[in-house]
C-alpha cells in the first residue's frame, strides 16, 4: 500500500490590496476631519505694539479695526489721524486723542460712518446668501497699541456699539 502524499496548494504570498485601501481610506478621512485651516491672518502695522496674552482662541472673521499711535484704520482704509496733545496729568508728556472736530461726545463721526457702511454691507450679504454663516453678527476685531490711552479705546468701542457692533475681540500676541 502506497501512501498518497497530500498535495499542498501553492499559495502566493502577496499584498492584500483591499485591506490596504480600507486602511488608507480610514486614515485619509481621519486627517481630513481633524485638519482645520485658519483663513484669518492678522498682520499688525509697523507702528503698533500689541499686548501679550495666553489666549487659546483662534481669531474669527470680522471687521478689522486698527488703532495705532498715528491713526484709526478700518479694514485697511485709514479713517482718521490721531493727534498728540500735552498731557495735563503728566507735565512735559504728550498723549494721544481723537481730534475735537471728529468727536461728538464719545462718538467718533468718521469712524461711525465707515463702520455703519460695513454693517450694512454685511447685512445685505447675509440677506442675499440666506445662510447663517454669512449673516451679520456684529463682530469687531480690534488691534490697538498696548500703550494706547483707554479714553481713545473707549471712544472707538462706543462708536462701534452705535454702528451695531456689539462683540469685540482684541488681537494680542500669544505668549509662548
């Protein structure tokens, strides 16, 4: 009696492409879900020294107001120049202030005009698109010099409030 030898089928050891494609698809979906872009870049002007903070929030899309040592700028458009006047509290020193002819109490007239135009444009855009993403939210990004007198900042914020901007975000350098 002869023993039959069992035949072994020859198995090709190759890559299983289906499993690899599943794995790559899962990795791709994970990376796409976890990847976020920052579409806001805020570049301070050369005559502006921003304060330092340990903030963890990213900036949001909003109207950008820059209050530097020289002027007030809204979305890159200069609105008015600030003036240096003698400081009554500190003799021999000068302080920044909004020119008298531009003010009506706490209200800065030219800034109100520019911010009102921005608010109306944002409202029109929100109505035309019909989406909440593009609707007017009243957000304002404020970049101001860290040595700016609070009186000027208060006048800018009051004026922005009168132009229907009620949410203020201050731009700072992130402390490492």
